[in-house]
C-alpha cells in the first residue's frame, strides 16, 4: 500500500491558486487542525465558527501576535495613520463600526437597487454591440467601485486615481511572512496617498457638507471625542477598499461558476427569482475572501488543540464552506440550494458590514448578465487568477456571446 502524500497547504503555489479545493478536501478529511509556519489552520465549519464567534479569546488586532514573522511590519505607522476597525477589538471596534453601520443596513441598501441596476445596464449596454467583452474590467470591477464611491461621496472621475493604492492595500491582508521591505514601502506610500486625497476631500466637505457617508463621519468627528482624524481617515480607507476589492470577485467568480455549469446558468436565466439563492451559492462555493485570521489573547482550546496568548490561527472560509458535515454534497454547485449559512462574510462581531450591499450588487449583475446575453461562453479554458492570497479572484475573464438583448426597462 502506498503511503498518502503529505498535505501541502501553500497559498503561494500557482496550482493552489487556480484550484485550492482539493487541498481543502484533504484538510477537512485528514487534518482539520493543520500545523503551518504561520499558525494552525482550521478548515472545519464548526471550528472556524468557534474561533470567529469568540472575540474574548481571539483578537483581530495583529499587535497581539507573538509569533516570529507576525510582527506588524507597518505597526508604528498604522498607529499614527489609524487602524481600520477590521483590525481592532472592542471597545474601539464597536464604536467605529457603529458610526458607519447605519449606511449599510439591508433596508438602506434596498433603496440603492434602482441606481445599481442603472449602473449595470449602462456597463452592459456599452459592450452589447461587441460580441465579446472582459467581465472583470467591463462589469465586475466598475459596479462596486462606482457604488461605494457614490455612497462615500468620492467624485466618480477619481476612481482611476486610487485604483493602484487600493490594490496595494488589499494585498496587505495577506500573511506578513510573505512580504519584503519594498512591499512595505509601497503600502505605506499607498496609505499616505489615500490620506492626502481624503484630507483634501474632507476639507471640501467641511465647508459644504453633503448627503454622503464622508460628511456623516466628519460630523461625528466634529462632535468631539467620538472619532479622531486618524480614525476618520482609516474608516474611509477601509470602506473604499472593502467596496473595491471583494464584490468584484463575487461577480467574477460567480460568472465563471455559471459558465462552467451551463445547466445552472440556464436555471437562473429562466427564473430570475433564483438570483438571491444563486448569489448565496456562489459565496459558498467559491468565496471571494478565502480566509481570515485571529490571535489568541488568553489560553484557549479549540477542537482539542491548546492555544497560548500570542498564537495566530487561520480560519479557512473556502474549506468551511465545503464542509460535508454542514452542506450536503458540498462540491456540487447548485443555485437552488438556498442556504446562507456559509462563512463568506465571516461570523461574529466582524461579520461583513457590506454584506447586504455586496449581495444586491451580485444579484443585479449576475441576473443582468445571464438574461441579456445569448450563447455566453468562456473565451479561455483556464482564466488567470490575481496575485492575492486572501482574496480569491480572476485577473481577467474574457467571454463571447452570440446575441444581446436590451436592458429590461
Ligand atoms: C462579496 C463581497 C464581500 C465579501 C466576500 C466580504 C467578506 C468579508 C469578511 C469575510 C469579513 C470579516 C473578516 C474577519 O472577520 O476578519 C468582512 C468584513 C468587512 N467588510 Fe466585507 N466583504 C464583501 C464586501 C464588502 C463591501 C461591499 C463592503 C463595503 C462597505 C465591505 C466592508 C467590510 C467591512 C467594513 C468589514 C469589517 C467589519 C468589522 O470589522 O466589523 N465588505 N468582509
């Protein structure tokens, strides 16, 4: 009998990036608390939830890390520039999240539906005559960027200015052991550029407040000790980047999954009421955020393993979403599944603030895409993935079509 190959969990491996799911299957079945140089990796749904819901034992603040390679390379700078609340614990996390959460409730987001539909229709009108287009550049990227910029109050013409900075900082989510001094320098420069940009915009809004999120945050800052200037800047940066770099991958990964499962594409085309469950299934099946991490702040046990303060762990969302103990036939892409218990948006106090917005954007974009184009097909067999480790998304997705219909209204 041949001995099984050891499991290699290496997010830097190009093959892994194309398809990490065979490794996840083995982790789930054979080694659900997997030892790696950057901490233990949890793949089971139950264990990931146990960590994410327990913010008393598990911190999101990297300053609590005590492992070699996990020293925050931008630590001091971030303390001056402001830490986004994604990387903070209560009470600061609670206070900062509360200030922006009103703008992202499902009820508020529903009011944005007509505008999101209009943005999607215009983008698809622009390619309808062409016979082919590139889904990421022509649809998936601009939709969330325009929407989040309008919510925040960033002039629409400025997207190109901060596209590069946003890319740079999205990569800062990847584990520190993989970065070098030059990367750190570029990231710090991107933060400075963002802050310079926002300082100018904030000065304008202070003179002339508008009905946008930035003006609301400025009002909170001006009220006194609810929000400092670095907090205002880091919150604006967080929302702009989160709005840029994640939903693009929901639309991109969703388009690819539908094209690779033509029966599911037909189902959605024939029954638009499936848009909601289709988006939940894309989020489960190929999540845009593949994992997140936490750091123990007290002694704690998970799945029989002991952790000491300072130890980091990874919760593998992409694996947990295919845990057979939670999802029947988890490898099957089935848009009628109607199960939103996936961990694509995390769990617990850091549960994605933008989830209602991302869902609506995904529903509108994927529905319009399958409804408007006949004979939609992939123009490459193996589309290329972007460089990020934590964020899973395609660099480009060229598609062809045989006919295009006009927008619905
Ligand atoms: C499909 C798209 C998206 C996915 C898959 C996604 C995923 C996630 C995940 C997994 C977390 C939790 C991270 C953790 O616990 O460590 C998170 C947090 C967050 N997301 Fe999203 N996100 C998406 C879209 C958005 C959008 C459009 C916004 C726009 C505002 C946004 C804003 C945030 C913020 C502010 C947090 C931090 C919440 C906190 O720390 O309390 N996300 N997201």
